[in-house]
C-alpha cells in the first residue's frame, strides 16, 4: 500500500508540477511521457468456462480491457509471453512472487474471471500491487449485465477506467467517452458518433444537405453543429435524448462552428449576421447573441478555456493568413498566439493550460506544406509538434482526461479520424469507411 | 444407255439456260430504250422548288417553320413528312438536327430543295418550380459571369470589378431575376476557415452589385467553402478555378 501511495503521489506531483524544469522530450505537461517511469502492468486473460458463449464474451472482454489499458498511455504493459503458465482467476490462485520476479517483473497485476450464466454476464476483477505482499489488493470489483457483446465491452471499459483512475493520478479514464465526427459515407456529410476506440459507429443526423463541426454539450445530451438548412448555414441542434433535431434560432448570414462552454451555459459561434464573419456568444437557447470580435476577415472556430470559461481561443484572418488568437470571453484582451504560417482549428485542453491546433508553419501559394497538429502552452506560447507523418492533419480535439488527442488525417490517402497520446505517440486509426473528419471528443 | 440419258438431260438444261438469257437480254434492251416522247406536243416546263426553315437553329423542344413554294409540279413531297401541297408551310419540332428534302416532280422532271434545322440539346430544366421563363435563365447564364479571387483573399480585383459592373448592367435591365452568389475556395486550408472565406467572397461580390444599383433583396449568398469544388486536381490552375464567386439563376 505504501508503494502504491508513493506511485500515486509521484503521478499527482508530476501532473501538477507545471513549473518544474521540463525534460527534453516533453516539457509540456500533457500527462504522458513525464519522465516518470510508467507502471509495469501485467494483464493476463480473465479466466472463464470452456463453453462457447463464455469463451466468446470473455474474448471480447479481454481484448477490450487490454486495449483500454494500452491506450491509456500511463502503463508499460508486460508482454503476455513473459507471463507464468497459469493465470489466476481468483485471489486464492495468485502467486505474487511469479509476477514480481523477472521475466514479468510487474509492478501491478490485473486479473479476474468471466462467467456467463442464465443469460447474464458476471465479471470479477482485481488489481493487485505485486510488490506489496502484506495487503496487495488495490481494487476488487464485480459487474453483472445481460450477456451480450456490447456489455462485455462496457464492463471492460468500466473496469479499465477504475484501474486508470486509481493508478493515473485520480483522473477519470476515458473508456466510456465518445467521439462525434463528420462522415460522408452515407453520401452527404452527416454527423456520426463512435466509442472512443472507434467501435459502435452510428449515424446521428439525416440532414441530406451538409452537416459539419459537431460539438457535444457538456452533459452529453445535445449536439450543436452547423448545417445547410434552406440554403443557409445555420447553427442546428440535435437532442441525443429525443433522437431528433430540436429548435435553435436562425440567424442571418453564415453561421458556423458552435462551441459549448464547459458549464453548459453558453455557445460561442461564428456568424456573418451583420455582414462580416465574427465570433458571437449566445446562451444555449440561442438568445441574446453578443458580438465579441470586430475586424475584417474571417473569424471562426472558437473554443472555450474549459477550466475557467473566462477565455476563448479562435481563428482570425484579420492580418491575412489565419492565426490563432485568444481573448477574454467578453472580447477584451486579444492576444495573437501564432506568429506565422496558416494556423487553424484550436482546441483548449481540459486543464486550461494548452491549445492544440493545426498549423502549416511555412505556408504560401505554390508551397502547400503539410498541416500538422501542434500543442502550445498558453502562458508561454511555447509549442511542440505532435504529428510528423505528412498529409493534412487537422481538427485536434482533447480527450476528457487531457491525455489523448483525436484528429483528422489524410496520411493514408483518405481523410480518417485518428487518436494519439497528447505527446504524439501511439497514433491509431479509428475510422475506415468513407471519408471522416472533424472529430469532437465528448466532455466525459 | 445411262450415257444417253445423261446427254439428253444436259441438252435440256442448256435450252433452259438459253431461254432465260434471251428473256434477260430482251428486257435489258427494253430498259435501255429512250422514253417514249410525250403525247402532248407542248412539253410542260421543268418544276421549280424552294424550301426554307425559320428559324434554322432551335433548342430541342422548340419549333421551326418550314415554308416551301413550287411551280409546275404535279407531285410535291417532303422526306419524312409525305405528300404536301405545292406551296405551303408547317411547323416542325425535330429532336435532332435534321435536313429536310423537298422533291417536286412533273412529267418533265423533278427538282429538289433542302433546308437544315440545327437543334441544340435543351438546357436542364431550372431546379425551382416557380416556372421562370427559359429565356431569362439563358440570358442570365450568357451574361452574368463568375468572378475569381487571389489565394486566401476576398478582395475583388480591378479585372473582376469590371466583370461585376457588366453583370450589374444586365441585372438592372432584368429586374425580375433573382439569383444566388455561391462563395467557393480551393482545397487547401481548413474546412471552417474556408467556409468563412467563401462567405466573404460571396458578400464581396454582392456588395459591388449593390453599389452598382442592384437591389440586395434579389441576391442570396451562400458559402460552400471547399465542399463543392469545380475542379478536383491539386494544381494551381485547378485551385484558381475553385476560388470564385459563382452566380446561380433563380432561388
């Protein structure tokens, strides 16, 4: 327990200590690659009966749990080839010495069992501190749901999130979070959703014209997006609870890129209702819109500082090529953040300290450079480049835990949604069907 | 015995062949004979014929009028139509370009006249159901020209300012026409920024027209950013084509 407390503490300190001198690889505190040694975690397959139903659901559970822990970015997961021959299914079967010694040399052990009985799926799972022989149990959990594949995934997500919460500095895991995005696979661009790992992709809107820029409300009940309605770009609202569009006032001109404040009270968006495109803030019913910017050239893509809701970052073309700016949420104190190139699509990190955005640093006619994802520390304007794989990378969006960034990339030829750790590592493709763009990670 | 029978048969065959060839020869000779002189001593003059089509170029679905006149003809016909009066006119609505051939005959001889009607395919029907007059839509597309933009700019250059002035002159002469200005961008850059940029391009074009006296109430604008490119190659030529304010009749 002492050891666990020490690890817990060091993780908290590491994620909190923003002012400390940065290690060279990752001076920006994205919660990963902090120079702290990652916890070596052993995750043997959960035990189950030999009947086909049990085996099938256990397989789904095991794959999902493994992937969730792997994706979390805070563990060094021990390869299964190093594991002892018999995996424990219950605490009585655990021999800590086998796991603590090389080759596994694990710091933590995740184990348990999966049982399918009378149409219900029961899972018992434990997290053990391998080096604490006196009282090794960190977590012990039981789950019971109807026996089906979705629930096997769901239970794995929940258990993974418990482990990540306990070992990851008290930050809730994201295994149950969702990503909203734009897909053209139905023919027109529509809003879709998927689980954070790319599973369960579902179409939400059926506008038939064009729907872009989805942004989920903080409570996950609604999606605001911009769509062509009656040959005009309007902010449209879709209720995920009612499964239908709900009304939102129409404004004159072109209305684009809605963004929720994290307290769920305000929507920032771009509107040319007064002629030129500017940033406006209205309440979530669309009432009392007030203009924050007043400059020639496009002003689009606002994002709130979700920590305070007192600042907004956005994109402005007031000096020519688009650049990232920040301002107070009343429109004062405008600060230009990027100094060159073509910078768009800002997304403010959950801890309020970082902006992720897409940047072509050397841009100009005849020189179509690659658009890459960057992260900038708002206070110091220091930045780090996260993608280097060529192609156009755009629309970064932070995961609720601030450890991941999803984005769109055409590096494979077609535009698809990818996710990566916030230090740029572990990039993986989440979509394959059609062309997919503009991901927006749910608030929780 | 058998030999004699065979010979006999051969002879019979030869006789048949001969008989047939004689008949053929006789008829051939008969054909070569000059026509018998007409019984009536005063020979009628050769026929004359004239055929015109007005207009001689139409859009599919429209009609053209054929007009013809013949003299001295006893038998007048037009290919594809049949026998007609010696002089007259009729409307035709060919779906493809057609050459009409009129043949006027009498005892003395015959005379031909032709007229060609060129048919261009009909333009697709306008999307709106408000039945706008076709000529307005045609005139609009002939007279109102798109304007193009520099990279990352919504500024109307001098060249396109005069294009817009010409557009405005036409639009003032046709005050009933309403239209949409679509703003478009090239594929480079980001979706949201390009939608805002396209919006500015459409509005910039609209403002010039309004300054020139075209009522703003006749104009709608919409941006398509880089969502509906005219040209999909990644070349400067293509990008130039896509950086435009595009004029669409109606709506």
